[in-house]
């Protein structure tokens, strides 16, 4: 289905000008809800709607604003232990982290020119103290509990059926073939992708990535069920 794109202000460009929330709207382009705000000078804008934000509330952005729900301010001005979202990784670039429904990160410490932020994944990362973040948790928290209900609704989203490699023939996939249910045509090798990339636990992140120096603790490993 065709969608009209809503331009969301991830940078919160207008500093020091209060804005009133005049509506909470559905956005087909993201899992979170968006809030339509009207600034004191009459300009309209969209922002991500944090959980608990109501129509009629006032939000603001800037270096000196209070750390209240929906306000955007530098990490250095936010009290430790506060949950934040829409976090910048580079000052002035706009929020890049914790923007989907129900996401939040926690400001844990301030040291030198950097803030330590615990990401939704569990990773602890150093972010410059001048980077802006918005107070609160992204709204629509129950998004993860929504069931599509039928295959057709998934197709509307552009997702086609997915066929497992182990039910294919050997010519079609490295894990195809074999007598009965067998991985790798009889269990001859580890599970892999159609192109031979190891599929269970193989690290694909570059070993010399520039952002490694900002990561103090890696994200927590998924628990084996």
C-alpha cells in the first residue's frame, strides 16, 4: 500500500521555544507513534511520541530546559539514571538510537567529555556529552505483542514466504537433501547460509571498526532456550 512519509524532527531544531502537543498520530513508516506539536510561533512539527505524553502537554528543547517527559537536552544536563530515547551519536546530527516502539536507554555515568549510556541491547557506550537525547521511553510499548493474524497482512508489508534450507534439494541449498530430516544433507557440516556463511554464532562485525573505542561493554548474548 502507498504511504505518505511523515517528516519527523529527530534533531529538535527549535531551541528555547515551547510547543504544545495537539495530537498523537499513527505513522505507517515506523512502529512508534508520532506527536504533532505546535510551537509558540505557530510552526507545526512531528516528533516521536514518548510513552505517557498527552494532548495538551508542553515540550521544549535546548541546553537549559528541565529534564521533563518529551523534552530534548544535552546528555550532560540529564540526571543520572534517567531513561532517554532518540539519542544522537554525533552532536547536531539528530537522534539515531532508541527510536522504535518501546525502546529506551539509560544514562548511567558522566566522565570527562563523555556520557556512558546503556543501550536497549545491553551494550554500554560512550557518547559525547553535547549529544542531545529526549526524556522518556518511546510510546506504543505493546507493539511487540501484536500478532499479524494472517499471512496476507504480512504480505502487505512486503515480506514474502520464507522456505527453510533443510527442506530444499541439495542443488538449491547446502543444507538440503539427505534421508529424512537432516541438516547439511546428512549432517556433514555446520548450518550455513545459501552462500556458505556460517549461520549459528559466527561473528560478522568488522574487527577494526572505528566505533569500537566507544563501546565499553558488548551487548548481552542471547540466552539459549
